[in-house]
């Protein structure tokens, strides 16, 4: 199975890759289109999101003696990790926003929290008839007010690279990016391809997003405690061909990726990197979309 379609995929892949490098506006159009869908549908669905997300705080008596394990360095102890709340109340329902598309839940060994192939005639139009499919990868990044920085921490398997495939029997590889900081820099090794060729030879560009639910921390003495949702940010991360080939955004925006929070002993191939919201806005303002969910009755 591993090599059954390899030679045909190799030829089709390089042809499609060349086309996307030659016409980067195709990827820009796709990323904006799906960014707008996510923002619009979350906005329309916000009452349900607020109810389901905030229910975790109302259920406090049922889990207070078995709280989730605190993460990060030197936690203060006044904040509960809310990662899984966001993954379920927000992430698990994102797929329903794409009911107007044919959804193919094709397996892939690694990637973002939510990932599925979407097919439609609209995609065919957006890609100048190159393909009617895209592979949407969405990572859920829940944070509280203490962690709500103007950047994202992303892993190697959540970002696509430039996807060079030079020998059919060797598979494709990505060039390392450089995460550039003010004091230090390190290599970042994206592991997602910029596009995939399915066994039926469909061309499937990969689009990567982060959805960032942000919660408040209510004062336990005054407000009774709780971690209600306050807003959601939709972040569109450029495809690896845009980053490293044409227009080469990493060259034009050298601090777009900067060093993550991993220690020096971690496998260099798995080091994370931070992505600057300021630089994403410099590329396209629509790459950071914000949905206000704050309510007076939280």
C-alpha cells in the first residue's frame, strides 16, 4: 500500500507544487476564504459556544477534588488548565460549520487537533480549476488572561513547509525555518507538507489555522470564581510555500517565527516556535480575526 500510487503521486505533486509557487494568490485566496468562514460561523454560533464552554465552571462541584494537572513553569495555583474545555466546547463542533462542503475524514498520522478534507465547486473556482479540495488543519489554543500574549506557540506538526520531493522513492522533505529572536535563534522543522496528493490523484493544499478561546478568571472572593469564555481569535498561518518559496514571507518578515519555550535538551526536530500576531497582521490584516464573547451574566 505504501508505494502503490507513489510514482503517479510524485509526478502530480511536483506539477501542482509548481503551479502554486507560480500563482501564490491561489493559496492567499483559500486562506482568506476559510478564515472568513470560521469567523462568521463562530460569530453566529456564539450563544451555544458560551453556554457549553461556561458549563465547565458551573460543574465545579463534580471535579473540584480531581482538577486537571497544572502546566507551565511555577504555576500560581489560582488557575485551572482549560485546554480540554476549549477542545470540546469549541474544537469538536467546528466541523459542522462546513456542512455545505463534502467532508472527507481521511486519516493522517499527525497534524492539528481538528483536520478534515473539504470538497466543493467553490474551491475549484478559488484554485483556478486546479482542485476542488483542501485539507483544513485547525489547532485549538485555549488561554487565560495571564497567558494571552500576541503570539502562538506552534509545534512542528502544526505548520506546513516548502515540501521538496526530488526522488519518488524517498518521499518529500521540508527545509528548516529559522525562528529569529532578539537574543537567540533556533531552527524550526515543520513536518506537514504544503499539499498532498490523494490516491485518486486529487490535489489537496493544506491550510493551517489556530482557534484561540480566551477565558477570564473571576475573583473567588468577590465573584465566586469561574473561568468564562471572553473571546475567540481565529489565526490563519500561511502555507509553507508562501512562507519559504513565493513570496517567501519568512524573508520579508524575519521575526514572524521566533524561539519557543522548549529547553535546550529537547530533540531539535521537535522544538516549537512562536508566531507573531503583529507580523501576521503585517502580511494580511485578516489573518487575525476576533470574536467578542464577553457577557454580563458570566
